[in-house]
């Protein structure tokens, strides 16, 4: 479950967005592609079309299941949606270094995935 504790603000185009202590949006409705770009910039990631298709898979997963997927369900969902070459852990780790499920969920404006440390 997402926290409602405001830790800091993300400033994008003269607007301020509330972030929790782990950098996730406090209010998911604040998400926009511009917010995703700003969050990605903080991670040192330049979003490409490959990143955006993963973010879309994540947002669709959330719309369907009302939760952000942990790594295994994320890989499976990407594989089913985008094919076996993109539905691999190594592909996701290349795009979202560190913890792909957490980083991608954060950039997609979703809460922290369940069962992620």
C-alpha cells in the first residue's frame, strides 16, 4: 500500500508533485508523461520507446489488478504483451537498473510493488 507521507516535492513545469520517502507519487492521479520524464531523470534514465512500452504494460497491469507487479509477474506480463525477447529479466534490468519492478513502477506513477524490498 502506498504511503501518504509527504517527504519531498518534484517540480515539473511550474507544478509541485508530492513524493513519499521512497520517491513514489503520493497521489497517483498526478502522473503524466512529463512527471515520468522528471522521475526518470532523477534515476539517470532517458526514456526511450522501449521504456514507454514497459510503462504502458505496468499501467495496464495496475488498471486490471489494482496493484503494481513484483518482478516475476512483471516479466510474465511483458512477455505476454510484448513477446519473449522483451519479457526477460535481463531486458528489464537493462532498461531499469537496480530493481526493475520498483523503478519502473515509480516511473509509471504506481505504488511500490507488493513483496519488493
